[in-house]
């Protein structure tokens, strides 16, 4: 499974202390998110990635707990339309 995010031109990202506001132009929705969502979007901005490649780009340890947590975040991001899969 490969994950992808919309091009940065379709997102307006504004840091707000510990949260980040992301306006998704295509859907017209604004999302308030915490780490690691902005970091995941930034990494996917450089190109689609499968889970292993995403872990490597985020410079995370490839262990089961990290994989599970990252999959949970990605599933949440898919549910709100910030990430898609192919």
C-alpha cells in the first residue's frame, strides 16, 4: 500500500503553538492536528511512500510499536481526507 498527500499548493498549513491548522482547499475543511500529522504531510509532500519508506523518511525506528502508531495516524489522516492510498 502506498500513501500519498495532496500537493502542498492544496494545503494551507499554519503552526499554532503545539497544534497545527491545516486548511484543505479541495474539501474546504480546516483540521487542527498535532504531531506527527504535519511531519507526515511534509514527508509525503516529497513523494508517495509505502510504510517502510515513510518510516525511513521520518527517521523512525522500524519496530512493531512504531509501525502500529504510524498506521493509526495514517488511517486517521485517510478518514479526514489528508492522505489517500493506492
